[in-house]
C-alpha cells in the first residue's frame, strides 16, 4: 500500500515538474499611437480569453502619445494576469509609464528606462500642467506596483533632487545596472527565454500575438501622414465635384477617402457618431450654400467650420468636448493638420486640376466620344429673334441655367450676376451659341 502511495506521489510530483505555464506574449517596438493601443488592447483581451497565467510584453520604444500610453497603462494595471515587461533596449517617456504598470520589469544589458518629460512633436518640453499630470501618473503607477514614487517622479521632473540617485536640474534615466541597484528592475536578461527562466517558468507554453492584415491596414490608416492625405483627397474630391456638378469620379474619391478616414478612427473609439454627423452636416451646408442659396453667407461659413471641426475632433480623444489629457497641444495639432490639408487640397486642385482632367488615367474613367458634325451631329444656333424676348428663369442661373420663354426652355447665361428661379428675365444678346440674359428691370 505504501509503495502505491509513494508511486502516486512521485507521479504527481513529476507531473508538476512537467506542467507547462501558459504565457501570452506581444510586443511594442514603435511609437505609441492609436495602432499601438489597438494591438495592446487585443493582446490583453486574448490573454484573458486563452486563460494565460502570464502576460509578457517585449518593449522597445522612445515614447509617443500620452493618452494612448495611459490607456495601455490602465489596461495592464487592471489585468488579473501576472504582467512582465522585457525592455529590449529602450523604455523612454511613455514607454517608462507602461513599464511601471507591469508586475515585473526585466531589462536587456545596455537598456535604459526614464526620460519621461512630456514633449511636443518637435521635442520641446510642454508647460507645467502637462508635466504635473505626467508626474501624477508616474507616481501613482509606481506606488501601485510597490516601487519608489519619488524616483518615478524624477523620470519626469528635472527639479526633483534625490540624494545619491539624481542631482537637481536633470531628468532621470536609469541604465540596467542602475535600475537594478535602485529596485526599479527585477533582473537582467538577454532573451525572452531567460526572462521566463528567472521567473521559474521552465516549461512555457507561449502564445504570441500576431497582428492580422486588418490590424496592419488600420495601423497604417491611423498614422498622421495618411490621415492628412485622406483629408486632402476628401476636400479635393468635394472641390472638383462642385466645379463639375454631377455624380462622378471626384465624388467617389471623396466618399471612399472619407470612409477610410473615419472607419479606423471609429473602430478605435476616436471618432464618435456626433463628430461624423458634424462633418456630414458641414458638407450638406456647403452644398446648400452653393446650389440653393444665393451668395456666400452663414450656411457656407458654417459648412466649412463644421467640416474642419468634424475632421479635427475625430483625431483627438475626447468625451463630447471633454479632452482631458488630449487638450491643448494635441487639439491644436489636429486642427493644424486638417486646415493644412484643406488648404493644400485646394491649392493642388487649382494648380493641377486641368492637368488631371486631361491625363490618360482620368480619360479612361470618363466618356470621351465626340459628336462631330461630319458624323451627322448638329447643334442649332439660337435664333436672333430671341433678342428682346421676355421670360423667366426656370432654374437658378449661377451664371448658367435654364430659362423659359413662351413655354420653351433654353440654356442661358446671366450677365447680371446670380438670378434665382422664377425671376423675370429678358434676352440681352446671342453670343456664339449662348443665350445671354439679364433681369427684366435691371
């Protein structure tokens, strides 16, 4: 009986030794942006669905957008799974914040962590309110994981002096050995395998997050350069379509570009329904102003404002104008990107519009057949008897449109500015094949 019990205990012990630990691994090796947050969010959700015991992040970044780094930080802090970060070279700025949110930190030989002051796109340090917010995030994250909050603040604030660690006037950055000495790192490792071994995981069952094609496409569409290009195509398409009314190639380009612009932002929770509605209302107001309302007034101005606002607000994290950490610099940059793209699209449309219409590619998309007189096609020149005839504008003349004289419609051009439909007119002259009219009593 004892032998059987010994055998059972031995088998159980052997099974324990051979038991595999399920590890879910993902990486961040680029600038932290909406695409990074998308990958991190999916990886954390997948690790939970796979019932992984360890979530392992391989990190190498110089930072990026703070609001998305904060979203990743929060997701890691709320994770029920043990979290480990392997800093494989750099964890600067927002990368340091993400690292502090993990239960364990391992660093490659020669790696660094710190330098977390908030800067703009040009590398200039932002005002105190941004630094204060970042100090608070770093401090509370370090406290949550049992690390020294003063050192975490020293990563952000050059004015903090920490005896034996950091002199006043410099932002703190730790090397691997320094992080080990001050208990901001749990060990040095040269590979993922070594990290897991130091954690006592000798039989890991590693599942690695691999971004799908859709993830990669969305990541590309979310980059500022592509967003700017899509805005340029949206506005350029609308501009071309208004110059040559009718559902055509320019309108299709504009619609497709708008879908490519808003769809990934909507999926990422950036573009909300109300922001898309603002943009659509802007387009409607602009069309109403151009085709139905004489002159250029309140609807035209509102249309431009709504379009620019809808595009810009979709690029910034906010909760119905509550911008939180995205305020100021990010909001200004979003509007500058949109306004710059709008101006660029109009300038390019004016400069290259004629060449585009004459290009071989464009001609393949439009009807190019000519109705020549030699083939039997004839255009009747308006009779000179129409001169002095009275009628009314059947459609608005902007300056061209339709007129009605004695129940017969004619194509006409106004030389008296905008003439709304129903206004009495008189034929002033016949010029080539054009009927020139003016207001009856002007």
